[in-house]
């Protein structure tokens, strides 16, 4: 039986069964076809506002090629989700660890069909670190919780779109999620699992985190390479040596033990998504799905740092929203 306590070790499940207002939960599915010409973010979720009439379920879709987004609203009665596994149903749309089945038809967008997911690679869930949040997962007053359900996995299947049918055989996917009261006041997020070499994925989040009477700059960065996860996080003693945000470029450097990671993201065209702010779903989220990311990875050998990986990838997903000076070097 899943209880409020044991659900901490189930980041993939739905956490809102006891929530009546001021709560959101959303799952982010990134779909990229083999040619990398078709990139989509499909985001099912639920929003519970301060008033019952504001509450609704939703499916957001962002097209990385046209940079257009669509927001499809449903009643909360059309939303069902399991608390112990990845399983969401919104009307006739289904999402699980094995497949996505879509039946969206509106003036904005047509998106019908099935995408098969295999061999998911989740951020490890451990006894004292239940997923990507680490021990912060045990803190009940966190503004926003985060989960990475798959850093990289193969896709197959096909979707009928407005402009024709897209085949995902040989494509790659990524899954993460957020839940809580609100997105952070300021945050940077980026993700890429399309590098020159297969089996490499990077996910990075840097945000202003409210804490008791103040706030701190928290970060969760994970490099998946050759079947191993290299974490750089606030809770594992890593540090951010540098963070810089410019109009078209984001740079950061993180260090943990004998490892050092440098990342540069070049933002291209951005689309607009809705996100939870001030108990509303507002169009405040600017996201690019066609950016380019370059990473350098070093390992300390003896008294020197030796470069062990330098690689670029695209398409990469990149966001930078809010009062960014509060999480860059000026923080």
C-alpha cells in the first residue's frame, strides 16, 4: 500500500491525491525522431487553483521545429493517475513507462497515435536519496519537487500530426516531472541526450530555492555516460564555480570530488509554455527545443585535471526564466 511517506520513494507516481488547491503536477515527455528534425515536448498534468473553477487537467505540446505551443484543457474528472507508478490518463490520452497514446484534435493541433518507450534510465532511487532530490525529498515545505524518470531511452511508433505522419522508430526520448506549489522564482534548466556518441545524456537545473526565512541557490546536474551517472548536486557536496546567462548563451562550471564539468548552451528560437506561478497557470515559460549544447568533462588524475570527454549535442532543450541575476554569480 502506498502511503504519503512511502510515496517519497516513488517520484514517478502522482503526489496530489490529498491536494485540493494550490497544487500542480506535470510530467515532461521529450520525443525526438531519428532524423532529429521532429522534436516535441508533451506535458500532461493537473493544476488545482485557489478556487475550484480554476482547477483543470491539461496536456501541453511544444513543437521544436515551428516553436508553436498548444494548451489543451480538460476537467479534473477526466484526470486519473497512479500514485505508485508512471501511469496517467487524461480523457482518451494515456501515458506510462511503456507507451504514450495520444488522441488530441483541436483547432490548434492534431496529434494522434502511439509512441513506444523502452529501457528507461531513471535517476537512481536510494534509501536516503529518493531520486534526483536527494534528502530534500524528505522536506515537506519545498516549493517545487523534481524527478528524472528517464535520462535516455529508445522510441518507436508513430504519430499522425497536422502536417502528416511522423515515425519515431530509432528516435530517442527523455522524461522528467515537477510537482508542488509553484515553479521557482528564477531557474535555469537544460537537457540533451543527442550527442555524437550514443549513451550520453545531460540534465541540469539551477534555481532559487525558498528556505525557512531566506533562499539559496540549489542545483541538480547529472551526466549519464557509458552506463554511469555522474551527479553534481547541492546535497552531495558539489559546488558551482561559475554561472553566466546571456541573451543567447548560458555557461556553468560544476565540480564534485575529482570531477569537473563545463557546459555551454547556445539558445536558439524559443516557444512559450504555461507554468504554475502565483496560484495561476501563466505563459511565463520560455523554452527552446532546438538549442546546441557543448560539454567538457574532466577527471583529476594525480595533481592535474585531465579532459576525458568533450562533445557537442543537438537538439537540446533549454530554459532560463525569472530573475536570473539571483542565481548567477551575482547571487
